[in-house]
């Protein structure tokens, strides 16, 4: 079955605030049954960044923790 990512206004707002880039868009696929199938997509003019949740260390009870981990994976790696 295909995995589709949907635009996430909350992730977009949090990441845009953290980066200062208001043009960012964040798409997310969350599979509550299998976090290994969950991922973020962030389109840039020349590429699309794919970040699986499995590559992130975060507090599963806090969505902002997930976005902070995403920021770290992209901008602090």
C-alpha cells in the first residue's frame, strides 16, 4: 500500500519559527501502528528531503519534540 504524506500546518509553523524561513512547507506521514513507516518530507527548490521518524530521537508524547528532532536532523547534522 502506498504511503502518502500530507501538508502539516503545525509542523510547518514550528519548523518555520525555528529556522526563520516562512517559505518552508512540511509534509508528514504518520502511521500509528508502525512508526518505522512514518516520515517527513520537506521540499526545497532543488531537492526533497525525506526524514524517517526512525532516524529521530524524540518524545513520542510531544509533537514539538518531533519537530525539534527534525530540525536537528536537517540543520545540525
